[in-house]
């Protein structure tokens, strides 16, 4: 399969396998249960996809069946009800890898962590320069 921007929709159940695909930009592959985006142009997270893949070279292999995706490229993200299988392992995405790295850091002996919401001492110094930030929204209020 070769496409610059494409869409492959499975209307029924079954399995679709792309044995040799080349996509310099992006392609969407879906079945009734799962929406996969292969985005080789950017790593920006896509909320309209259940599983997002990325290949630096544009070449990829992929299988899609039910809520499962197998591929030989990098899994950027996946929804929690979807499974991915790659050479890195099962359900290994940038998100899970990041969580694992943070968990490893949290287990470092002697690492002092500030309580949530506390201000670092360098910022709370009375002689610190004033800082003004505009245009940023608090994501928790949305």
C-alpha cells in the first residue's frame, strides 16, 4: 500500500493486514471497533484515534483485528481498551514508557520530592524578580 493521505475502512468484522505500507504523511485505518492513525508527518497526539502509530521512514507493517493492532513501528498512544503488539512488546507506547520512567525515578533512594502544590524556595524568595504569565489556561478548569 502506498498513499500520501488515505483512509481504509473495514465495514465488517475480520482482519486487515498491510504487509508493506509507505505513507509519507498520514493514513487512517479503521474497523467497526478501532480507529488507527499512522501519522508519519508529526508526533502530535490525535484525539480522533484509538491507536496512533509513527514511522520515521514512512514504511510500516500493520495488522488490525477487533480492538488489536500489531505493527513494526512506534506506538505513540493507545486507548486503554485497545491492545498493541510491537517488537518492543505488548502495549508499549510513549505514554506507558514515560510512566515507567517516572516510576523508576520515584524509587531512587534519597530523592527528595516537594509536596504537591508547594513552591520551590528560589521562587518564593522576596528579592526574586516578578514574573507575569498571560494567555495560559488552567487545564483543570476545563
